[in-house]
């Protein structure tokens, strides 16, 4: 069984659709404080079960978390938006308080669970936009008391998928045959800050083992006459805003991404994902900070981090993200 805590208007429907048609689990538990929406989503899913493999769908308003007992994985999508006149630090702390009411209860009834954090309310702090999914994943780890390998965020997994898709269009091959990663902070917060905090690992982009930087040494750099950075990296950052402008919100891609992550845990697939995890000890980072890097994911969470051979610029940008997030973490009361 797995739990979804809080039903957002964006990714939840597509996530459930993906789950049911990929036969990921035999039981889903929905938890939300909005009772009417919760009941409606549960009924809608239940009425479609005749067209899928057998799956139990149940729900609760969050007053009694015993319904979640024995969950293999818990997916948290809850998060507060900024109120008019509210300070940014107040918004962060308010989200921390929400998580205080969720995380300990999930762990109480499912002490062996893994937790995936998808929540990503926009935070503008200390003059820059911060990817809150990374901050909230750190908060979840601290509140849960679970080993760090069993608490992770959706991070830049979708950003990496967008990166590969745009690469595939330029190279005219399938996205699955393009290998490239976006690391650092998740990229749906701000073009101005995240363009630099969301790190495209150009040094590792390859097709069939052929590294593009060996063929074109200036790829992604300032002297790149084909403008790969402008055409691809910048579009990775801006694509979410374009979708939101056109349809009001993002849904299908993030839903598919989350479903694939959950499937990896449920099936012990040991696939590699770009997830937000504790990066202390990697690439010279010395603090408990959550950033996205490639990781191997299995039944018990993260089995290990894939240590990429980053160039000096990529390491520098990773450290800048680490320092920004650390400053936010130190301002919190957990």
C-alpha cells in the first residue's frame, strides 16, 4: 500500500491514472483535510476500478492516520501558499508546522515506510527564489527520524526529463536514448535564480556512450555558437511557466514522474532518478542539505548516490545552491 497526503489540483489526477494503469500497488490510501474533495476523488477512482487490475482505494480526512498503517511508501503533496502580506520566512515556517502535523503520524503507523516529498510552494527568501521541495524534504527527514536513504524529494527528476526531451528534439533521436542530468535545486521556482541554481550537467551529456562535450567542447558555454544553453537549459526552466500560462497548471509530466518513482520502490527496480537527497559528503558539501543528484532507488529507498564527474563550474553552482538552502534551513524552527 502507499499513501498520498493532500490532493493537489495539479499532479494528483494524472498520478492516480498512471498508478492504476501501470498496476503499481494493490492499495492506495488518500489523506486530505478537504473532506468533500477527498470523498469525490476516492469515489471517482473507485468507479474506474473495473477497468484496471484489482486495487483497493480508501480515504480519510487526516484525523485518524491509522488508515495508513503498513504503508510501503508515503507521498506528501501538502503545502501552504503565501498569504497576502505574509513574510517569506513566515510562509516557510507555516509549511513546517503543516508537516509537523503529518510526518510523525505517518511514521507512527508505518515505521518502515519510505517518504517521497512532492510539495513545492514558491518561496522567495533573502532576495532569491528557493526550491521549497528541497527545504521541505530536509524538514521531513528531521521530523521523521528515518534514515536519510528513506526520505527523498521529487527534486529535478522532471527537470531531467524535460532536458532529455529537448536534447532529443535537437539531436533528432528518442528521449530515452539521450542521457543527461539536471542536478541542484528543482526548477519550477524562478527563471532568474533557478537558471543558475538548476545545474545542467553538460559535461556528462552523451548518446550511446559518446559524450557531446568531446565532440563539441564549448557545448553549453558562452562561446557555443549553436546556443545549446539558450535553447535547451533555459527552456527547461521556462517550460513549466509556459505550460501554466497555456493551461493554468502542470499535471501529466509530474504525475508520470511521481508514479515512476513510486513504482521503483514498490518493485525494487533499482532505476536511477534525479531526486532530492542528503548530499553531505558529496562534491565537497559538508552540511546536511537536500539537493538533487542521480541516485539508485529500490525497495528500501536510496541504495546509493551516483557520484558524477562534474567540472569546476558545475561543482561551484552546486555549492551555491547548497549555501542558499542552508541559510533557509538555519532560519527554521523544527
